[in-house]
C-alpha cells in the first residue's frame, strides 16, 4: 500500500485527478478536480501518482471559477489547504474561523474566511499567527 502525503497529486480510475487532503492507514481523503472531495478506504483506494497540475495552477490562479475560497479542499497560491469550517466567530464581524493546513509542513491553524486566499503558514512561511480553533 502506498503512503500519500498532504498535497500529493493522484489519479483514480473512476474519479480522475485530485489532491490528497488527508491520509492514514484507514482512509485517504482526496479532493478530485472534477468530482470534489471523496473519502476512500486506504487499502482499496486504487490511487496512482499524477504529474498533472491542479486546475488553474499554470495560469497563476489557485481556484477554479466554481470553487469558493472557503470550500474544503481549496488550496491557495501559498499551498494552504482548507481542512474544515468551525462554528467559531472570527475576529471580524460576520467572519467564521476555518482550519487551514500547510501542504509543506503540515501545520494546522485557524484563519477567517476573508483571509484564506492570501494566507501563508505561520510555521514555515513567516505568516501571521493563526487564530485558535
């Protein structure tokens, strides 16, 4: 069984190409480019490594026009992935805290929805401290 890392690009025979969001012995979560996030049993996932870039990566854009920056699986240009939304109020009115994870180092931290598109990791990219979540 292949072990996948956060941010690995993979291909599946039925779902196509996607980005690994989470992987452990029990399950692998992949955000497929055309099918959205799927949770697969790791031992039966039928994933292979892909060299295909994420949609919009070559054009200098982090998202497709149909994807919102607060969608689980969204990856910004600094390789920060939205892991989940919380019920916590952000530090600005009307903003919610989201959990982001750095593809490079795996650090998880909180950020408000309005900042997701430009966030940098507070651990390895000298980004601002994350919010509690």
